[in-house]
C-alpha cells in the first residue's frame, strides 16, 4: 500500500482513538471519584495514558512516511518502530504505576480497615469501558493489519490492555460491593501483570523489526512460489527477506538459461521483480540476481 495513504489511514484512526479515550477517561474518572473506587480512578489514568501513546504513534507514522533523502536513502520506516518502542515504555510504566498504587491501597485498607465499598456508578463505568475499549481495539487492529503498521498495532494492544484493565476493575468493584472492599484496590495490583506483558510483547516485536528479522515462513514460501512460476525461471537458488519497519526487503537468486542473451535474462529478472512487488504490497524493494543454468 502506498506510504502516504497508509499514513493518512493511521492518522485518521489515531484521531478517532484520542477522541474516544478523552471522553471515556473523563467519564471513568468522574465515576471513580463519585463512587469512591480506586480501581476505576486507576483505570481512568490508564485510559489517559492511551492518549499519550496515540500521540506518539501519530508522530512516528508521520515521520516514517517521509520520502527517502540523502541521509536516509532507504527511507524512514524504522521510525515507526521507534514510536512503538516508546509506546511500550509508556505502557510498562503505566502498568507498574497501577500495580504499585493497588498494592499500597490494599495494604493501607488491611491495616486501617476503613475501605468503603465503591458505588454502583463505578460498576457501570467499568462495563461501559470494557465495551468501548474492546471495540476500539478491534477497529484499530483491523486498520493496522490492513496497512501493515507496527506502531498502530501497538496502539491497538494498548486499547486491549485498557479493556483488560476494565475487566479487572469490574471484578474488583463487584467483589467490593459484595462485602469484600479490599478486592477493589487488589484488582488494580493484579492488572499490572496484563499491562506489563502487553508492553513486553510490543517491545520485542518492534526490536525484531529493527534488527532485520526475516519474514514468517508462510510469506517466504509464497514469495518463493511467485518467483518460481515466472516464465524463464528454472529454479530459485536463494531467497532472503528482512523486515524494515512495516515494509519488507527481498533478495532472491534465480536460475535461467545460461546460453540466453543478456537482454532475455534481464527480462526474466524484471518479471520476477515486478511479480513479487505486485503480489506483496508490503515489499518496498526486491533485488533479483540471475545465475546461469547450464543444464
């Protein structure tokens, strides 16, 4: 997909995500304060952190869509991975902060025995948050897969972590209303495990995309088959792929008739090049080397 169009799609999805998160964070914060729910207040803070992460994604996508220049002849796609790494750090810090606050609140409640059960409004807010954030996750992830954006996919998982946070908040608030108020802050402590896990997953995926990791086996096999079926190709000697941000580079060696004139070998290589870039839009560049087949 054309880089500028992909960037416009990512920015449009991100702007909508920010609007939803601001409204949801305000509602959850108000509900948490009115209903005396520390888990819902923590959930609201997590939702606000989604706004910061989405801003980071927008910056990364904008920078990565710039054209190649003298200093960056291969393009700027890896800047999107940098944005995803920043996002994973924000997400991890958020998870640790929520866990710490939950443990501290739970221990204080045990020692003072003064925790009050949260109000019904907090329970309603948690249910609304689960539905809204799960919907936002599915919407953002679908767009990320459509345009092949690792930063947008990371942002989608940030939305999913907020949905999981709200699930934990719902369980904690419900338990607190049933007569175990310590479950409310304890839920906030447990949530950090899910959030930190998502952060680590995003970080590892982003690092892999910045260190020339090969494409998955299925994609590699499809590229191999696309090259092998081109007229004049007698075999594929070597195929190497590497991820470059949200794009792919392909280096392939094919065999062709060793007695054929140079222009014919060039035409075969060009057909392989064009077929791979046409069938796999994520491929930014394909380099084809022709080996002579003396059979």
